[in-house]
């Protein structure tokens, strides 16, 4: 790819998804006949990397290995089992660089068991980390990365160590801290972008029943976060910046798009991917203007609204021309 491409490095998990679709979740001791079962490739890291890749190029560009203005690299680990070869080929077909994905001998690729209720589209996920938890605490940040994107499906010390390195190397640092666990203060100092849902916001802020999202955002901004984004499902997306906070201005809400929900799997990952692409393109520009947070969130909302209308994880993530034509 062109050396002028803005590089997004996604340091995160790679899982095989085992997906069962059922009209409802069985109660304890009950056996229930389901509607379908499928396998696919996922993991929050890989899903977000695929979203970054697809939302920065067309499927034709990826198939023809054409250069894009954004280069996306996946960094993580898989096992030397029956899954890894197909997984890496699938990522490469989406235009992703996979040199940063290690194949660990004697290890199993991570697995996510996903149950989707067909009536509501809601999902329940059980995660077995496998090779993801064998990623070592070492420098995984490419020196030329414009954006480094993290989640919490790798060992916490790996994430914290590389978040600090990313900031030291001058990259825009984004974290989607899922699954949510309380983070030390060092995770927030100088953090460019924090993207959380309502549950994660409560867990990480320590405010279980907030009276306003401004109250929650203030906690994160006071810890050192520059841009706080809280996804609110059907209510839309809330955001507040450190500059708004300094001027005592309230945060803003971008309304959700009203669509028929089929499956919410990977919707949040699509949002994060689209948002990260916007940040990368801003970083590769002259940066004569401030990052247009509102515009980035609106576009990410649109991309995520297309994802929830399809079943599956990575298979439901749209390409950039699908979003632009909607």
C-alpha cells in the first residue's frame, strides 16, 4: 500500500464465533431446538479491524488489492489449530495486513459462543480466550501508526503497556473497553478517544445510576480523556469533549437511526471501526481544523445501523460504498 496511507493498528482479539439462533434462551435444565447454527470469524479486535478495512475501501478495491488512503493492520494471536489458516485468509480478503498476527504452537484459537434471540436480535456471548491470553507484554505498536485501537479481550497488562507506548509514539489512541473491568488511572491519562456503552460507562466511571451523561463524562475527562463517546442503543450516541467540559458546556446526543433489528452482533464494532477511520483520515490531513466529532459519530451510526439489519458478526459489516449509498 502507499506510504501515504494513514495506518490503523488494531491490537486485539481474534475469535472463532459459534453462533446459535433461537426464538428464546432456554431456562435451566431445558433442551430447546434452535433455528440455526453457524460458524464464523470474530473477536472484538478482528471485528473492529474488519470494520476499519471495509469502511475505508470498497469490496472491489479489497479484491483487487488496490491501495486505499487507510491501511489497516491486525495485531494479535491465533492457535495452530484447524481455524487459523481460514481466519487469516478471510482477514486478508478484506484488505487487512496480518503480519502482526502470531500463530502460537500448541495453542487454540479463541472461541466465542454466541446465542442470538431471533425475536429481538439481542445476543449473549461466552468468550474462551485461547491464544488471545498468550499475547506477551511487549511492543506491538508500529512506529508509523496514525491510530492504535484497543479493546479488553487481551491480557490487561498487554493493553496498558501498549496504550502507553502508542501515546509515546504520537499515535491517536482509541479504546473500546469491552468486556468492561475497572481500569487504573494510567489508562486514561492522555487518552484521545474512549468509546463505551451504557453498561461499560457505569462500570468504568463507578457511577451506577447516573443522573446525567455529563456527570459520567466528567469523570473520564477529569482522568485525562479528550473525547468521551457513550453509545446508548436506541437512544443514540452521547459525546462530550474536554474542551466542552472546560467551558462547562453540556455534551450532545446524536439520535439513533430507526431500523429493523435482526442481530446486534458486531454493531458496536462497526461503530468503532467507522469512527477510527474518521480519526485516521483526520490525522493524515493537514489537521488545520479540529476533528469533526459530530460528523464522525453520525457516519459511524449509519454504518452500525446497516450491521444490525443483517445476521452474523464480520459477515454483517458493510463496505464503504454500501454506507455512502444509504
